[in-house]
C-alpha cells in the first residue's frame, strides 16, 4: 500500500476550498449549545437551527425562561426537531433544572475549571458525553481542543488518523492522540475544522457508501487507497 503522510491542516484547507468557509455558529453560549444538542433528533442542521430559533422566539433560551415557559411553547420548537417532540420538552426542562440547581443558572464559571473537571461538569447534562463537552469547550473558546462529532470522527479514521477500536470512546481517544500534534492553537481554525469535518462526513464521507469519487481528499485517504487503489492493483498483479 502507498504510504500516506497525513497533514490535518492541509486537509482542513482542502475541505474549506471544496465546501467554502463555514459561517459563524448560531450560538457560542454554553447553555444554548446544550439546548441545541438536545432540541432535535435525526434532522438536518438547518432544521435543528430552525427549532432552536423557534425556542428563542416562543420560550427563550435562558434556564429560568425554559422553566417558566408553557409546555406548548416549548413544543412548538421541539416539533420542528423530529420524532418524539414531547420527550424533548421534558429533556429541555430537565436541562434547565440542572442549570438552575447545580450552576445557579450560569455555566460560564464551569468553563474556567481545569479541562478534565470542566468536561466532567458539562457531562452532568443528559446527552452530553465527552465529544459534546469538548465541542462546547471549543465553541465557547474556553479550551483550544478539536471536539469531534461522529461524522468528523469517521472522516478522520478513514483518512488514517488513529484507528477503529472496540468501542466509540477508544476510537475517539485514538484519533485525538493522532491529531494532537497537528492542531493549531487558533479557535477560529479549530471551530472551522470541526464544522468542515462534520459536513464532509454528512455529505460525502457517509457511513455507508462514501462518495469517494467526488472527494477532494481521496489522494491522501487510507480508506480510498485500500479500497480503490491497492486492492485492484494486488488482484491485477496476482492474475
Ligand atoms: S476518499 Fe472516501 S473515505 Fe476517504 S475521506 Fe473521501 S469520502 Fe471519505
């Protein structure tokens, strides 16, 4: 197989050229980022943001506003966010309650804790695992770390950063170790890298049948080399 020297910064530049530079995130507030994670399920990013905008409009996005809002006003937003909207009304209320009871309604002091403690603290919220906690710490510009969602993780594993392990957490750690010395200490770059890797995973590097023939990264992709280059050559040589 052809040895490939992976360069994350070049990869992010190639993605930015292909998809265009990402726009500003809809929010950089830690509590709103948690709401954004929980307001929708299995819908597009556009639909998720519409649901979030609806929540802002009809219920508000501060913990005390969510707790004071009527069930129906929150439901207007969660209905836009896909299946089981009633469950997500309860989920958003639960999130608001945790924010009030454990953080006095303000999560910003938690972001200033040492990194492991800050992650652990954010994980008190439902649906917030290590990747989401890292994303929140990145988007709030608290720590310059590249939190990855499942799409971004899949892209990096296929490219050849780290390796697929027995479970998601171990794979996540393997990729984080592999990219660690290639990160820029630049929040703008890291946020764009997160968004672009996610977009690439959703649009071309899909879970099933990635559209490698259209991919701007294929020349430096281990999966592509393995699947479309090395194997056919090996077969041809052996025949
Ligand atoms: S070449 Fe295929 S597997 Fe590799 S990054 Fe592109 S879409 Fe994903």
